[in-house]
C-alpha cells in the first residue's frame, strides 16, 4: 500500500512538473517580438486599412463620366376633336443620348494624383511602423536590462551570503567582534533591496512590452531573450547619412508630396479647359416619320477658367518643396545626434569591458580575502563591495544606453543599421 501511494505521489509530481513546463513559453527573440507586434498591433492594422482606402480612391478617380439617356413622348392629344384627329395622331417621340467628353487628359491626371496620394499613404504607414517599432525596441531593451540587473542582484546576494557564512564562523572562533558581524548582516539589506527592486523592474518592463504586443499572457509565462552587449563596429557618419536619405519614409513622403502637388497643378490647368457635351437623338415628328440629330454643347468659359485653383496648386508646389528641405535638414540632425550618442557610449563602454569590470572583481575578491584573514579593515571590505556593485550597475546602465542609442540611430536612418 505504501509503495502504491509513493508511486501515485511520484506520478502527480511528474504531472505537475510537465504541466508547469508546458505553461512556460519559450523566450522570444527580437525578431519574434517584432513579428508578433506587426501581426497584432491595432494601430498598424488601422493604418493599412487607410492605405487600402487610398487604393480604392484610385478607381473612383479614373472613372469615366456617365452618359445621359432621355426618352420623350410629346403631343399626346387626350381630347380628340373629330375622326381625323386621334389621340396619338401627332405623337412626337424622341430618344436622346449625351456624353461629356473630358479633354486635356483629366481622367489620367486624376488617377495620377490619386496614385501619388496612395504613395504618400504607403510612406506614412511605413513611418508609423518605424516610430512604433522604436517604442517596441525600447521596451525590449528595458526588459533585457532589467533581466541583467536581476541576475546581477542575485549573484551579489549569493556572493555576500557566502561571505556572511565565512564571517559567522570567524565570529564563533572569536576572530571578529559582534559589532562587526552585525554591521555585515545589516549590509545585507542593501542587496535584498536590490533584488526586490530588480524583480519589480523586470515585471513592470514585461507588462509594458505585453501591452505593446496587445498580448494578455500572464507575466510569469512571458520572457524575452537577446544579446545585452555592445559592438564598437559603427558605420561612418557619411554612409549612415546616405542610408537615411535613401530609407527615411517621412522624407520619401515629403518628396512624394512635391510630385503630387505638381500633378495637382497640371490637373488644375486641365480643369480650366472646356469640355464639350456630345449628343445624339432619334425620334418621330409628324409629318416626318423618322429622323436623327446631333448636338454639341460647349460651355463658354469667359469668367471661370479655374484661375484660383491654378494659383493655389502652383503655390502648393513651392510650399511642399520648402517642407522637403526642412525634412531633409531634420534627417541630418537626427542622424548626427544619434550617431554621436552611439559613438560616445561606445567610448565609455570600452574601458569598462577592457579594465574596469576585471579590476572591480579583482579588488573585491582581494579585499574580501584580506578581511577574512585580518589584513584589511571592515570599512575597506564594505567599500570594495560597494565599488564592485556600483561598477557593475554602471556597466549595465551604459549597455542599456548604448542599445537605446542604437535604436535611436535605427529610427533616424529608417532601417536597422545596428541589430
């Protein structure tokens, strides 16, 4: 009976382990986070519907004018006066059709203007995606940063607990005083506080990332993975500037606005021309049994020749050119600022990786060993622990600043130049 109960308990334990592992999700990489974001973000979906609306407007812009059909039955005599006069004896029947002929390629220009508007909408949608992806990248970096800070806090607490265990044995052996042990144990509060703060920070970062993904998964089942490091391989500024000019969607939208303004001006000139209405009619008009006729109606554009719209669209070309110049200057400013931030952060990070991290670890271990053997004071030991903690935290914060600056540079260029 006891063996049976033991087997059941083991089975339940294994089932619980497998259930827990099935609930936990695999950590998502940046590319997986990005794909999930593009598939689920409602703002991107709404923007894409707007682009489709502009494409539908192209159909409307290129439609031909509808012809007009008229049918007339006239000269019906409801009160015939004698045998020679019947109700339909003088019936006049006419069927006519007319069609407005648009000159100066108005239809083609309307379609071209609508196509230009679609191009601007596509570029605006790409710019919206660029901006939203930057916010997503920041949330992803913050999550990685908080994971690294949490890991550091756990390592520091584990290391300090080992030190405390050694010093408790020293206290029992009479090597240190009670007050020194109390000061050491009080110092543990700092590391416990770091651990709790890091856990709250990681949970908050995950919640923000889940909100951007429009995901309702529990925070405990959500995790991300990716390199939390830096590279000193940065493209030259001139090369990055050229990439920005080629890829920034808001700059492309500004250039496309100039082209649309020129098309609209040509359309305004065409709309100032006269469009004749061509007509054809067939009917019966006693004593003529059958007849056909043709007509041409030409509006006399003496006063209204679309002068105001011609002037407005001409001015609109210049306005959009000036806006494009301002946008190009903004692109250079964004790229230069982001490139300078990345370069400056790399300059600060390189000595940390080459010297400071190793030195802080070596000093901490040396002073700890010396203190345990009575060759260093308690103040030296506490200062060494504090310095190591400060250097490690500064390094993690600098890596996060580098990744944020890299995201800012990607935003300024319009595509990923630093993965």
